[in-house]
C-alpha cells in the first residue's frame, strides 16, 4: 500500500484562517493510521496565489488533492478515501 502524504499550509493567510488548529492532525493521524499516512507542514503551498478568494484558506493537500477551507474532518475523510483507493 502506498503511503498517503498530507501537507498543511502554514503560510500567513492559512495560519490566520485556521491551519493552526490543523496541527492536531499530526497526533490524530499517527494514532488512527500509523505509518500509512505522513503529515507535514509547509511554509506555503501557493494555493492562495492561484485563487483570488483568500477566504478559501486554509489549504491542505492529501497526495494530489487540494482541500480548500480545510478542517480536520475534511482531511480525515479524504485520507480515508485515498486509503480505500490504494487497497
């Protein structure tokens, strides 16, 4: 099974719009998925520069999928979908 990679944007816009709460994903993911999923932060994923609506922050990528207005629940749902896809 391929490892799922999650990147949380920690750039200024995303951080102010809520990515600071997404840092909890590190512990949640480790407890829930073990080594099947890797979570890391990024200084900027540049999605807000490609999207004129900054209100779509915070951004998270799960492999190649971009999640706008990311929440812990949205990210976990996408991880579950990716893991099922990889079975």
